[in-house]
C-alpha cells in the first residue's frame, strides 16, 4: 500500500473509533419561531367558548362530566353536567367574586372558583391556571418550570405550580379573522395523585359563529 494512503486509512480508523466512543448528546428541541406569533394570536382573543368532556381521577374519587366554558374578558361561565349526585353545576365568576350553583343547594359565593369546587365536589382543580392551559398557553402569573414544544412549535408539554400538562392533539379553529390551532386533548397531572383529562370537541373564538 502506498505510504500516504496507508497513513490516511490509519487516521480515518482512529477518527471513527474516537467518534464511536463519544456518548450521544441529547438536545432539547428549540421552540419554533412560530410560537411567539401563535401565543400572541391566542392571547388576543378575549371572547371564547369551549365544549367537551372533563374526566377527573383522584386517589379516592373519580368521574367525568360534560363541560361548557364561556369566557368574556375576565368574566366566565362554566357549566358541568355529570355524576356529582346533584346534577348540573354552574360556576359564574369575575375577579374576586365567584358564584356556585347546583342541585338542590342554594347558591354559594366565594373569592375563588377553586374553593367552591373543592367544597362541593371534593375535586381540587386549578381553574385559574386551567383557563390558560385549556387554550394551550402557560399561565403568565405562575413560574414556568418546564416547556417542551411539539413538532409544530405549539406546546407539547409544560409544568407549572406542580402540575404537568401534556397536549395530545390540536384542531384548526376559525376565529373572526384567521385560523388558529387550539388544543383538543389535554392531560394534567399533579404528583401522580390527581389526573385531569380534557377532550375539547368544539371551539368558538371571538365572534366566529
């Protein structure tokens, strides 16, 4: 073998051997450049409606309800219908004042929806954060512990306030001026003790019919 060629072969073998011994590095995928635009689009929609199903699983209880959530700026109306032993439940709220009504009980009021829902159903659901998570957004008032985008640059997984939220599917939804991808399947877990599964069948954004 020609000396120069022999030296080249030896050099290539050494290089390949060195590469084979190097451990594989795991890179966290970068957030798509479309994420800031998508986030701004969703945040700009102050009027929306979501209908679907909510399943709740806790160590001592569980069940599912149909869900209808209407939001207009800071005011909201949530209708839950399922096996609570008291039929339909309605939660109507604005900052600092929430009203709960359901079954044969008189209406109750409190400062937060979480307080009323826990008292009447035993379900510890963070509705304040869920108003953001259900739209595929992090809660801006809560520290974001983890964020992983999916292949489209939308949220694939996030962690906030001890909750781990995973997004399965998105659906294209027409707003008054554009088409926006909105979540259709969301799973939220807290310390492997509480599990929420949201299946959104339909979205209405802004003034779209």
